[in-house]
């Protein structure tokens, strides 16, 4: 399979896990609350899980968002996710910057890092990171930026927070919604992505013909 096919399969798996866990959590929320609690210690554990998921790629913490949303509400869940993703991305960034490909190859195939590298522009790096955060996995982009970019740590952190915030708030809100609404929302998103992909293909063909 090529990288695009793998990426689509990974996204579908994450979506299915997200919806499945949402259903399980929403139908058993009181039992889950009695087992793991909903205090500050549980919040810290959730942040730790998101940090680990970013550093040890390619694990995704996104399917855990419904748990956080139903325990603490979507707003707190989003904030906790932003904190966890930001800390995890900083650790990944620093590891990549210090050790380079020597350590990164233990977590991620080098081919995937190279693919991400091609998407990192030389100019307007700050806003490019903000945009890429919205469309690329936090872990892969963090390692790639640590190796191949020259952005400083402060700007990297600010761009990361701005970039992951919309994703965190949207998915945290979805995690608290009824399952039917979640399915409809994901179907609409997939249709929009499919239309965008078709339009891009048509434009690429037109450019080739003009040449």
C-alpha cells in the first residue's frame, strides 16, 4: 500500500474507535466514573496518556477524547487535550532536534518522516505549522519539524497551541454528542474531503494538459 492509502486506513480506524468508544462510554458513564473517578488525579492521568501517545508514535489519543468529554465536559476535555498534545509535541520536537534520525527511526518509519519533510515550507514557517497541525498527526509533524526546520522553541510552541486548538475543541464537542450525530458529522466531513480530493485531481489534470 502507498502512504496515502495507509493514511486513509489509519483515519478510518481512528474514526471507528472514536465512535465505538463514545458509545461504550456514554452507555456506561456512571460505572466508568465510579472506577476511574473524575477528579484532578484522573485529569493528570489523561494528560499523561496524551503525552505518551504523541511521543510514542503512531499511537493516537484521539479516541480517548469521548472519555474526557463525558467525564468533565467538552470544554475541559479540549483544554486538557491541548495541554497534553502540546507537552508531547515539545518532547518529540526536542528529542528530534537533539538526536535526529538516530532515535526517531525507533518510533517512526523514516519514509513517513521524509514525506512530512516535503510539506514543510522554507518561508512563513510559523503559519505553515499552524495549518499543518490541523491536517497532520501531531507526532509525525513534531519529529519532522525538530529534524528539518530551524524554527525556535517559543514560536514552535505557540504555533502548536494555535494549530491543535480547533481540532481539540471540535473533537471534544463531538465526543459529548449523541452517537447518531457523531456518525452524521463524520460522514459529512468525509464527503467534503472526497469532494476536495476530486477537485484537486481535476485541477492537476488540467495543469498537466496545459503543459
